[in-house]
C-alpha cells in the first residue's frame, strides 16, 4: 500500500535585535505571546521553532510556513526584534549562546559542553508521511545519495564568529560533531533501527530517541520520514523546493521497494564526503553525483539531473512544473550563502548581510522581486563580477552597462574603432620577439569598491613589507635560512639569485616597486597568484587606459570617490627619491626602444619626471653617477623634454631586459659593473635591485605566508594559490599523477612563458610536461587551478564574458611595518576568448580599473 506522503516542516528561526543586528536571547518573551500549537523553544534562547500542520500539497506547505513566520515576525517586532531563517546568524559569535532553562537542556549542556555552547545554528526539517516504519528505514538508506543536493540548495551559513568560513554551510560542520549526527550505517528493519537507538541510549551517550540526529530518520514523534541535513532557508520557496524533491525521492524509493529492486548502500565515508562537498561549495562548487563511484560535477548539473530523474514521480504527485520552476529560480539566484556573500561584497558590512536575511525571512515566499536591469543575451557564467546568475546587473555596474547598451551596436562598433585609432596615435603597444603588437584596451571598465580595495591594500602592503625584509635578510644575515624557515638550496643559487646582490648596503631598499597579480575566484574571494619584485610592468598602461576611456567613452558615469591613476606618477617619484641624496635626480635605466616595455618606460619617465637613460647615457665620475646627456637615442629625457646637460643621479630605477652586471655601453665599457661599484659605496640607490628575482621565485612564493609570520608575527591577510614544490619527492609524485589537473610553471618564469594549464592541454602536452618535470624537477612548480572571475568585454558591438586578473603595485621606502603603500591604481588584464591566460604576450588585453577610495570627490574625465 502506498504511503500517504503528506508533508510537514519544522523551522528554527534566529531572533535578531534590529538595533545591533546581533542575536537576542528573548525567545521566552516571544514564545509567551505565541499560541502553544505550532511554536516551541529550542536549546538556545536566541531561537524559536515553528511546526507546521500536516498538509498534502506544496502550496499548502508554503501557506503554513508563511502563516507561522508571519505570527513570529509580528510578535518579535513588538520586542524590537527581527527573524532570520539561516543556518548561522551572520554576526553570531560563541559568547551569544544562552541556554534555555529546562532540566533536559541543562543536562545536555553538562554532558556535551562545547557542542552545546556553540549550538547557535538553525535548520529546516522536512517530514514526509511514511506510516510503515520498516519501509521508512529502508527508504532512508535509498535516498541518502541525493541528500547533498538538498544541503546545497539550503546552504545559508557562510559566516561564523563574524568571519567568512569559506563554507556555504558551516552549520553542517558544527552539527556533524554530535555523536549521533550523520548516517546510521546499513539498517535492515525498524527493529534493527530501534535496537541501535536502545544501545545508544543504554550507553549513556544520548538520553533519548529525540537525540538521534541522523541525516534522515524515522521521526521520533510522528509517522513520517524526517530530513535533517538542511540549513534553515530565508526564502520559503527554497524550503518548498526541498520538500518537493524529498517527497519525490521518498516515492521513488518506495516504488523501488515495491518492485523488489535491491538497495545499494553508499559507504559511510563516501556519504560523509559528499555532504562535506555540498557544505563547502554549495551551488557554486561541485557536487558528487549519486552513482556508485561518484564523480564531482558542477552543482547546477547535478541539481538538474535530479529533477529530470524524478520527473515521472513529480508528475504523479502533481509537483513537476512547480519543482522544476523553483529549481531553476534557485540556480539562477543562488542559495542564501551566495546572496549573503554578494551583499557583503557590496559594502563590506556584516550588518547589511543580516539585514538581507531578515528581509528575506520576513518577505514573500520567492523573495522581494529584484528591480535592477537585466543584461539579456549575455552569456552569464558563475563568478561574473558584473552580472548575477539571474542576468541582473550588479549595482556598481548598472550605470556603466546602461551607458554602454544605450549606444547600440552600431555606435559601439564605432567607439571600438575610435579606441583602436587612439591606441595607434598613442603608440600603445608592446614588443614581442622584435615585433610591436597593439595593446588592446576593452571599453567596459572594472569597478572595485571602497571596502574590497581596502582589504586588498592591507593584505598586499603586509606582503610587500615581508618580502622586503626577506630580501634584506637573504642578502645579509640570512637568519631565515639559519632558522630553517627556507632551505638554503631554495634560495642561494636559485634562478633569481644574484651574487652581486650581496654587495649592496644593508639599509638599501631592495624592492621599491612591487607588482602583485591577484585573482578573484568564482567564490568571490581574492588570492595572490604571483609576486613580481624585479621589474613589474603595467602602471603606465593603466594610466593610458584611463586616458583612452575618458576620450572614447566619456558618457559612462564615474562613481564618487574615483581615484585618478595619474597620481601614481608622483608617488613613484617620491618613492624613488626617498633614499637618494638631496639634490640628485631619479633616472629610469632602460634597455631602450627594443625593450618589450618601451612604452611603459617612456610613460613612467615622462609622468614621474625621471631621466630616461640607457647604458651610453651614464658614467661614474669621481664616485658619482652622472647622466652625461649623450646617447644613441639622444640626450636623457627629463619629464619628456631633452636637456642635454649632465646631471647627478641619486637613484636608478632598473627596467632592464637582462642582469645589470652584464650591461655594457656601445663602446664596450662595463657600465653595469661601474654602477654596482657605485651602489656598493652608497653613491647611488638601485631601485628594484639585482637579485630581487629570488623573492618572486615560485618556490619562495609558496613560503610567503610563513615569511609573513616569521618577519611580522602576523597571519596573512590575503590567501594565495596552493602550490607544490616539484623538487620535493613526495610532492613530485602527487604532481606527476595530476599534471592534467594542475597548472605547471617554471620556477623563474614570467609573462606566462612555460605555463601549462592541465585541464585545457591535450594528452601530448601533458605527457611532454610530465617528462620535463621528471628530468628537471627543481625547475618546476605546480599550482591548483583557480577558476578566474569574469567581466563583460565589448567585442564587435556586443558584450561577452572574459576572464580577468588584476596587477596591483606597491611602493616601498623601508622595511618598517608602515613603509609599504599600495598605489590607488591597478591594471585589469583580460584573457582572450576561451582562455584563462591574461598575459599580453599570450593575446591578452586590459581594462581601465575604476578604484573607489574614501570620500574623494568625483573625478572629472580628462
């Protein structure tokens, strides 16, 4: 006989003080004003539980959930409280816990201590009517492989103790610490299940059957099968979707039992792994499919496959159309964890995240309709910074994209032509292998808000100081080697090591200009991808990109507080002169017009008022470095003007294509050696000194978090990409097995040279790289692949997504904690279609980067 398959749900709701946006322990006062039927206390006094009546349809369940919430909201409002149906309240912290005063809960706190003291979590439990307990036990085993989908849809607890945990559902991890959480293991009958409970109670580990907190179980108080893995859902429709899917799973399993189909129990470790995967990534990551040998697949693919598989059962239940529509809506808008992180990304304030979840809990079942513009026709992808999965434009991009779309395809193509003409007039390009290539600038800017820029700045300034101290140390006392933080062979003699670096004064600033490549993953978090302490390029290109955009697209509305890139030049000049003798000049030493970054060298010299010199322009006279005023290209350039008169140089900003020690004048004079002698004597400062390459060696990159701890006594403020040292035998074996999954790079590579992205490589390339690593493991590192975020780019009058990274610059004047300052300028680099490699030499382009800082006045277009 078929089960009744009725529906019911229990919701745990946080009480939030709407003045402080923190948890409030006034559940007893709220419950005293609510009817006893449908409402009850929980173990924590910050929570109220609701219990729906038994219903038969999804519409009926929705109505019940809305009715119960409305009564709680109305009563709570009189106490100055809001209600939040989320796994964890975003601002909750362990000290917020206050125990509900009952003997049972008091005993639990005495027995379980920390588990109870941190029980600031809320879930949604769904009940489906299954009167036969033997059947219920069997069905519980059969539906287990699909439970991770329910968890991913419900995930609403990314924040814990005021921090982003990196999980979509940290509640799951907290909950799984209970001794009876998780799977029961294979059970053959209700009698076997009851015997298990009796043994657990007899052991004293649990007090009663209500404490059997299994993922799915026969209810302890009703003739139902109860789903317990889900976070509380702010949007009622998400809870209704989960109920619809769970009921269909129960019916599918019941049919399988009726047909005598054998049950395939998933091993407990695989079940636990699948739930962990869902808790970690939610709908943004990957889920394990329910097959016997599960594979990680994009979450949306797994959700849609489940809906398709259940379609016949859903149709029989009358739920097919509603469940499919609700599932698509959930995939488009993301789960609550996604929406919470998006809210935090707007302002950087957890209070705004709390406001969001309270508003969603109080609001209509499907959430407040979004009113923002929709970018129709745009190929939306996960991790797009400007366009949400719903195709709605995120607030900080609305003005820009509305202005772009208002022009229309024909006018946009004309603007692209105007852009190309501007770049040609400005000779905006770079040299690769003797050929000058145009430097492409996209017309849709990137926008970085105040709070995210402040976080990036703080993390990168910390990193710059640690790296400066590292350089001074390894070319000085070498304490970091003596203390075993880094092995000597990883530094001394490494590809970036230069013996001449040992000659410079101990107090010399080694890395006056540091470049950082940072990436934003599809989860929205920033990571440092690479450090560049030799000759980071891109600042002049970033300034040029703003000039281009101001000329070609002046109607795009600029945000208040927009930083002016041209301010970079004055900061660069001040940084270079900080260590120079008074009355001397700062000069940029270039390899000349044949250099790949000649446009950059000219731009920096002109903008910052630096002498632009080559080897023939310099001489050491009476121990002083002098720019002689004569060269094959003409006299030194002073702010773009030729002077022809000799001038004393106090600081040389090295932008050379090779080592300084090997630089010679056209007549063979060893200019590089002479300059090193002068620098060793303190007569000239070498900005971005010889030997800096040892600090951006990929092997040292892996140790930067340890260097931050060693030199600063701090934890890193920014994460970096997991990196494997292939020279280590243990790591080499793991890398060789996964070359096709990882990104492999030369330890001394730059500009994208030698990089192999495993997932996009063919079998031959993977095999060749495996052989290269095996032959010379010390030359390689491997990194986990980061799925880069994307932004709209204008191509042929249409907007298309392209992967991006960010080059950021820090200026360093000493090794004090406050001696590094990130400039309010950055270059967004754009990968070509179908690629994640952003380097210009590999076909990449750039975007103007709009950095919003402080309360500065709105910048006027040039």
